[in-house]
């Protein structure tokens, strides 16, 4: 018998045991959330995500306030600052510097953040939905259906290492079609 489910006699005989079990059941999710939040990888990923979300919000604000009337400098596709040599280092006018074509790197990053986040979130949602449906089908329909879904998921986990080893074995060179070429 597990710790979170004591015997019926103990629950009926003592009210303190029932309270302890209820407290144990409520404390487990809190401990799990605390362990996840304390994980440095989760913190790093969350920090990066928050940075890009803030950048997505800041881009229209910067365009309406700081960059207003200066589209010749901050347009990510055609902006060019003729006052400096390109590429340039970070400065007050160009927070991350300029590219070799004279475009402001920060404005290019800010403009590219929104569509990138939309694609990333859409891909994550699609993957979660497909995984949920396939997992549910495999759980409900046992037998050969479960075997096919299991083997497909195993193949998807195995394919990236296989493609890396194939690329490594061929010297790492790839043709324009994406296929690796040998020596």
C-alpha cells in the first residue's frame, strides 16, 4: 500500500491520520512545482522566452516613440545609416550595431521576433495536439495499433541521431538537395 493511501482502518480510527494524508496529497504538487522552478535549465529557458515576449511588445512601442521619423535608419529591410562605416559596433543610435549592409541589428531582431514566436508556438501546439491524439489512440486501441504508434514514435526519436551519423560519416558536406555527399 502506498503512503498517500493509508489503510481504511487507520483513516476511520484516527482523524489526525486523515488530515496528514490530505496535507501530503496537497504538498506533493507544490514540491514538484518548486523543483521545476529551481531547475537552472527551466529558469534559462523561461528567461529567454520572457526576453523575446518583451521584445515583441517593445517593438511597436519603440517604432512609435524612439524610432518615429527615423525609418531611414531603423527599417529592417532598407534602413541605412550613412554617417558610420559598416558593419559597426554597438552605439547609442544602434544598440546592437549595424550589419555589413548598414541595417540596424536590433531593429531587425525586434521585427523578426513576432513572426518567429508565432511559428514556434504554432509548431509546439501542433506537436502537442498530434502527440495527444496519437497517445490517446494508442491507449484506447491496444494491440497492433499501439505497436504501430509506439514504433512510429521510436522512429521519430531515432531519426535525428541517424541523420547526424549519416552526415558525419559522409564528411558533413551536403548538396543543395539536402543529401550528404561523400568525399
